[in-house]
C-alpha cells in the first residue's frame, strides 16, 4: 500500500505538470481529459478536494472557459501538495493498514461511547 500511495504522489506531480502545460498551450480538449483522469485518480485515493478541483477544471474546459480553467489550474499545485501531505500524515498515524480512513478520529461507537439517535 505504501508503494501505491508513493506512486500516486509521483503521478499527480506529473499530471499537474502536464495540465499546466496544456493550459498554457490553450488545448482545452486535452486539458479536460487530463483533468478528468486526475479527478478519478485522486478521488480513488481519498483526495477529494483535489478531485473536486480537477472536476471543476474539466467542466470549465468543456464550457470553453479558458480564463476560468487557467484560474483553477493555478490552484492545482497547492491542492496536490495538501493531498500529498494528508496522505503522508495518514501513513504516519495509521500505519497504513490497507484502507484509507474517512477521517482520523475514531467514531463514538468505536470509542465505546453512547451514540444518540435523533
């Protein structure tokens, strides 16, 4: 699992470089496909903020909004860095048991505390 997560971090770095180059070249069709790929990959690894941003880029490209897509692409590196840092933190906290948690804190039920039923 650690190797898979490390490969993900490397892959998103390469994808972001490609996305930035495509954005600079104004190739919205290819940019939309690359953003779609990044959205799926990052979503599979639980990097939901990065995935949503990539989907927004894809939509902007499909709407032929070059200015909007460029604005979104400019935020991509920071979102990817945040996702990578989150995965590194998770690996150090959880010990990588095999499945990404939805959150780091244990649920009330897992802690043996009563769960209210509203």
